[in-house]
């Protein structure tokens, strides 16, 4: 997923630079025209490939009141009778809307997939820029998730829903399932975090080792070149 995100934002940056260049120096350069053509192609392709056109399908994107603030969700699926699946993104802060449409496209045949920009992430953050960061706690996020799950269950007329959490979302999902097991048919963790403290310690120590190794390589190279 992370590689997809990086490529997507890189493309957006290139297109933005091309557009700015075109505005300053008309007519647009050949490279800018190529980028604009590529962007137009991607827009048209995505509109075609990711569209939900089935008679009983659902394709909604809106804010809902959760935890006292407006939070962004998308609801997509080819058949409203399918089970509802709430996806909990990683981070915190690593929202999957809208680039996750590509990753979840095949799922829409079997599930109604709900993506949620959690508190402090994506459009939810944009809608609530003054929300206190102190509110981003495991307890508060768990309650947000429980409220959203119950709301989805009622609005989409389901007895229970399926919960899928990735990375940080796998931590959140465990807390949600423990708090309200009656809301969920199942919880599925991907990139499941089992021991956050140890995981963080390993990441920090590994990163320090990589940086140290690179500094030593750079220093050795400089000495060989006679720069020191």
C-alpha cells in the first residue's frame, strides 16, 4: 500500500508542477502537455474502472457525526445485500481514501466496503483543523470506531458488520472488538501489531543502525578521496 501511496502523490506533484509551469509560460511545454494528457487518461480510466454501476449497488461519500465531530466515510459495493466491511487504516493518520479505491475494487463484488478517515486523518482532519490533538487517544478512537460501527449497522440494516484493521488499525480493531463484540461478525488483522512498545523499540534501533552504517561508509569514502 505504501508504494502505491508514494507513486500517487508523486504523480500529483508532477502534474501540479506541470500545470503551474503551463500557467506561467503559455503555451505549455511538450512535457507538460504529456503529463496533462496522462492525468486526463487516468481520470477517465478511474471513473470507468472504479464506478459502481450495478442496480443494487451503493456509492456514497459523506461526513457523519461521530465522537462529537464530523468524520468522513465512503461506502461502496455492488450489492447492498452483501456483508458490510469497515476498514481501519494505519497510522494513526494514514488515510486510505480515495487511493484505496484501486486496492478494494475487487472486494466490492462480495462486500460493501466502508473506508473511514479517522480522527486526525484525511478529510476528517481537514474538516476539524482546530480539534485538540489531545483527543487522539486509543480510548477516544475506540469509542469513535464503536459509534461508527453501530451507525453503519443501523443505516445499512445489518445485524453485525465485519471489521478489518491494518497496522495501527489492527490495534484499534482489537480494542473495538473487545469493547463491543456484539457489533461484529469477525475481526481480521493485517500487519497485526502485537506488542507496540517492542515494535517501536526495534524500529528505532534498526533505524539508528542504518544511519550509523551510512555515516561510516560516507566517512570512509571521504578519507579514501582525501577529503579528510
